C-alpha cells in the first residue's frame, strides 16, 4: 500500500500566538510541506478544490505546478477536482500540462465535491448535480483516449473533431473517481474500470466494505481486470509522537471546522465525545502515534478487502506549521514503511 497526504490549504490561526497566517505565507508553508513529503518518502500529495473563504485551494493545478518544480519523486494530484463545475477540456489541458512539468507524476481525481459553492459561482444549477458529473466524466475520458474528439451533450457546446492539447507524459493519464457514500457512484466507477478514491469523513470505515465490494463486482461484470480496479482512501488523519500529543494538536481545529459545517447544515454542534469516538480504533479519523496509525491502516485495509493507497487529509485551521511538518515527517519515515508491505 502507498501512503500520501492531502491538503485543503485551510486558512490557519497559529495556536500559540493567535496570529492569522496570511494567504501568501500559507502558500509558502504549503510548498514547504509538499517538499518535505517528497524528501521523507511519501508516495503522493493531493490538493483539494474549494471556493470558500476558509480555504486557499480554488486553483489546485496552479499549486501543484509550483509543487512539481520543487519536488522530484512524489506523485501530485487533485483531491478532488470538482469536475461537475469545470470544463473537461480545460481540466485535461491543465493536468496534461502539469504531467509534462512533473515528468509524469500526476493523478487526476475527479468528483462532485462535498460543498456546493462552485455550482452558483460558475452559473450551474444544483438540479443538474448528477447529470453534470456523468456527462463531463464521459467527455473527459474521451479526451484522454483520443486527441481529436467528436462529442455532444446537454451542458457544454459540442466538439466536432477538434484536437485537445497538450498530451500528457503518461498514456493514459490516470483518472480516479472520488466518491462519498452513493452506491451509484461506486458502481459507475466499477463499470468504467476506473480506480476509486473513497472519501471517509465520518462513521466507521468498515461500513464501506459493501460499497467497495459493489465497485469490484461491477468492474468484474464489465470485464475489467482486478488489477485495474484500484481502491484508495481519503481520510482525516494526523501523526505525532504520541496519541495524546496528536489529540491535543488536532482537537481545537477539528472542533472549529466541524462547528462551522454543522451550523451551515443544521446539525448539532460537535462534541469532544464525538471527536474521541471518530479518532478511536473503529472511527474515521486516523490519528495517533506511528504504530497506532499504521495498525489502523492495516486493519481497515483488511476490512475493505485490500487498499492500494491511503491519503491522510491533514487540513486543520489551528495547527502550527511546525507541528504539521513533524506530522508529515513521521508519516513518511515511520508510518509509510510499516504500511508498504500491506
């Protein structure tokens, strides 16, 4: 199994000084984090896409291009690209260019996102939530398969044989489907034979086993080889010297993030008991010392019938930069070697 890190590039308040880190400084910190991940042997680093004031990741391809110039080995990807709100032609061009800059180190993970701000921002209707993604994924895959495309759909002007350039180093460019909890999404990825990235943000990871099995069965019935049906996990996580140190570092920011989301969505405010449960042995949060995190990764991989990669989403609005760097270092030097043999 491969281990990586994902980031939503959240705005950060330094917990020691209460100083709000400016956007420019936050980007400098992010590029330092990615460079360190490369140095310590992590397999991948992913950047999300959001169009909200608390995140700085609205243009992930630009960030990843800067990261490509500062790294030499680590794979770089989206986590996820909100394809529903984008033009597939432009998405392919951006990530093909990024693949050229990085020397073939790109993974394009596409999905619909867990927030909806992108839809009104780009003049799209939430009533088309499902059809937008289905149609745009179809076009993106056709562009990947052929440099000239003839295509028509509901949500974009047709293509009548135009070429889409440049072409990437990797042939084909790896395209993963990012999914949440919809059975239809798992089955669709299987039918298309595309690798699957499962976002687990709540509940118990083992509850996803029937959905992962559905993905594999759909892929097999469509004639796809088992080795093509890769499964990845995107999970909240953090590594520290001890589980208590990880908890102390992460809880304030976790509480801030989920209080905001709960208020927006009409949920009850989060509690410390919920945090302890979600970061415990069976919860969705992969947090603790290196042994604890590695053991949980191994256990969840077994529960899901084998996982090819796992990305720890370390975004936190009240985590000191030095603590995040140390967490990345421990993930690369201590956790990754333990899970490499899984």
